């Protein structure tokens, strides 16, 4: 048959028999798809075999079913199983992505397909594999293939693996994956995870030149592992310093089913100074490996209690200054090492902190540990008197750089009591108060006898409160403001 014949198979909500016209023959009860949805088959030649419940179409074949459009050179549709075998220039278009290949089995009911030597297009990712399958409505499986955000026939870079799963508009997952630049493998990932946010993979290059480094090229390659967990792989070159590499890992324990373990970041960096690849070697210096490690972690035990940890380890005191100057300035030229727990309740706050030295080139006063208890103003019964107190107990241990002096150790206990009286004099709010503070050391610098210091204090706090109410209403930016009060509080 040389002319185009259209077959429309429609099933209503109560599965009303569909009607098919093929070679002027009427056929009923052909295909029972979703209620009220039809399948439309176009082709240069279309035949229907009633006994087998099979449709065969050849030449410029086009099938439309809901939001699925399938084109190929030849197709056999099994109306009973609701499956199709497509051959020659097969293309399946649907909102989740596009499948292309030479041969494909497609299940209309499950919206799944399997391709031999096919391609997947799920913007911004493009993939090619020996075997491609749509295993769920929003999941593609590629076996022995690759994916890339480069659309070229030979992509500039690609992620290659035995098994790759693409979830359109969501993520890409691969195991035992290799990153290729051109035809050269450059990185290996035991587990590769990349969320799809309609942007290309994050790769950053920073070229430049300065007097210390000479010409340089810094690069960061972001790899998403799972959820919000990701790693930046750093590969840098400075022609006066040489090659350097490192990694920044940003992790969330929640991504691995343990939200109670918190989140954090781990940074590492290695600089091979004066080594192979250094264009301008310093003849007076040997090959030198400089490095830094940094770990910051946070755990929220509950809404009132948080744990913090920071660890810094460096090969020498100038590595931050030479390679991470902004961080060097922000940390006031000192990188702390501590672990702390702070719990803030309605009537008190409690803190526990440990400080240790891990870099021998620094002089550090360690806290081993420090305990703090703070009680804010508490009203005494039904009187206008209020009481507050701050208490701390600390074991100090001072370690000198390069052990140039013997370490010094001292224990300190300190407490501050405050009694306040709140009253008013007309519109003026007055708060007279008195304080008593005592500090106790178990020794001084020369002797081991106890030292006690006491201090008394007193003062007066005063303030006025002025305000005005404005008849102002707005719901701009979702603020839902009904009336506005402006308050001015000068104090002394």
C-alpha cells in the first residue's frame, strides 16, 4: 500500500471497543490502554492481523500515545502485551528525555524501552552505550557506555562506566567510573553522582600571573557523590613552584542515612615545590613537599545543643600565607584546633571546649578542658530583684613553638555574681546593679601556692522607650504587614 493509512485505537473509560481501519476491514477490541487514551499509528504501509492482535507498519512509521511519540522505519505492535518492536532509525520522544537507536523494544504501559547500540538525551546530559534501556518512567540505564554534557560526536570529556543510570531532571549515577578528556583517562571514581539542575558540570579554571608564582593555572573539578555530598578535585600548576593537587570534600551524613552525625568539610592540599615540572627551579632549594589539612564538623544534637570541631595541620607556618592568603588573613594568622559542645536552654547555657596544638611551629595556650556555665537574669520570686552568674573552670597548658621553653600549666576557677534591681522613674527605666567576681589560680608563675583575686563592682543602666504607630498595610514580598510601630530606645 503506497498511501499513508492512519489507525486510531481508542478505549473509553468503560473500555468501549476501538475501531481500526486497515485495508477497508473493520476490527474491534484491538488494544486496551489507559481509559480514554488513544494510540495513533501512521505509516506508508500498515497492516492489522486480528487473530494475533498484531499491527505491522513500515516506511516513515510514527506512533503517538499520550505524550510519547515514536518514529522508526518498521514496527510490530503487540496489542495484547502493549509492547512494540521498532527497527531502523528509532527515536522515542517523551518529557523525560529522548531515546535513539537502531533497534528498540518499548512497553507503552510501563513507559520502558530497551535499545541495542543507542543514545540517551536528557538535557543537559547526553549518553551513548552498547545497550540502553528505559527501566522506569524517569530512569534510563546505560550499559558499557558514557555520558557527557558535550553534544559533539566525539565529546571533549566524558564519564565512562559499565553501568550508568540517568534520572532526567534529577541526577546521574555511575559506579566504577572513569573520566576521560578526549581519549585519555584522567580520574577514577568508585561512585559518581551528579545532580541535574539544568546546568553543566562544574569545572573551574583560574589562569593568572604574579611575582611569587609566575604563570599559573588553578582548576577545580566538582564531583557530586550523593545528595548534598560533593568533592572538588583540585589540580594546579605554578611555573615557579610546580604542580599541586588536593581535594575539598563537603559531606552531609543525612545523605547516607545518618542525619544525627551532622555535616562538615575536609580539605587537603599538596604542593611539590621545586620538583619535576617546575619551570624556574631555585638552585639553592631542594625538592619540598608542602601540605595542609583542614577538617570542620558540626553536629546538632537537638534544637538547643550543638557540637563543633575544627582541625588544622600544616607542614610549616607559612603554607597558608603562601598559597591561601585570604584564609590566612581571616584566621588572624592562626589556625585553631578545638572541639566544643554548647547547650543553650531557657534559663542557662553550658559549654565544654578542648583546645590542642597540632602544629609544632606555633605557640598555643591549650584548654584541657574549659567548662562554662552562664545563667542569665532570673527574677527572685515576685520581687523586682534579678540575679545572674557566670562560672568557668579551665585547665590551661601553654606549649611553646619548637619546644623552645618548657610547657606551663595552670588551673583557673572564675565566677561572677550580679544582682540587679529594676525600677522606673516616670518614663525612665532604671536598673542599678552590683557585682562580685572571684578568680582562683592553683599557682603563679614562680610558686605553686594558690592565688585568689576578688573584685566588687556597681553601676546603673538607664533607658527610655519612644514609639509611634503608623497606619500602614502591605502584603509585598509576603510580609502581610497590618500596622507599623517604630521604636527608639536611647540608653546609658
